[in-house]
């Protein structure tokens, strides 16, 4: 089955806005705290990121959220953020306490910030270029997505 036939990705993969200053700061936070280097990344500006967003019902030309694919399941908005941080383990799992806040309220606040992220935090002219030591964690082309399917080491 090809990606065009909506083959489920096993990830974990984070698709993020590569020109958004806030989103890039989020990416750096994830890179710093991902204990086993398991997360892979794709920008919404890349062919791979656009395809993954479209396959999961998000508009690649107007994304209001980043997308997390974890164990073949897509997550967006506040739940995606909570799931990513809780995967760091240890005390980071405490972020799950945010589940006491009703989902619609969490997501409303998340989307409010996402909608105004460029005005609040800024926008770069081009996507960040990853350093050599993390470049292998970035997916750019559609063919690379198949590697995530076959090489996923996520528990």
C-alpha cells in the first residue's frame, strides 16, 4: 500500500510549521527532552509534511495545529502537546494533569494561540535548517516516510 492510499504511519512523527518562531521553539524543546531520540519531524512546508497533514484531515495550506502520529494514531491540538510531553517520561508525565481541563477549553486556548502565532511570536523567511547531528530525524520527501513505517522503534 502506498502513502497515497493512506498507509498508516507508525511514527512517532511530529509535523510542525517550520517558519513559525513559536513552533521552532517547541521543536527545540522536544529535541532537548526526547530521551531516546525517537521522535521524527517534518515541516508542513515539505512534501512529506503536506501529505501527512492531508492524509489526516488537516489543511496543509492553513494548519491550525501541529500533528503528532503516535503508534499509528493522529493527534492534534492540545492533546498532541500533552501526548508529546508525556512521552518524555519521568516527571514530564505530570502534564497529563491537564486532562482535568475539559478538552474544548484546552483546544480553544490552543487554537487561539495557533491562529495568532505569527503576530505574537514572529515568522521566519524560511524553514530552520537542522544541525548535522539531528538532520537524520527530519523527513522531507515522501519516500522517507516509508522508512518510519519500517524502522519505528517506539514502544
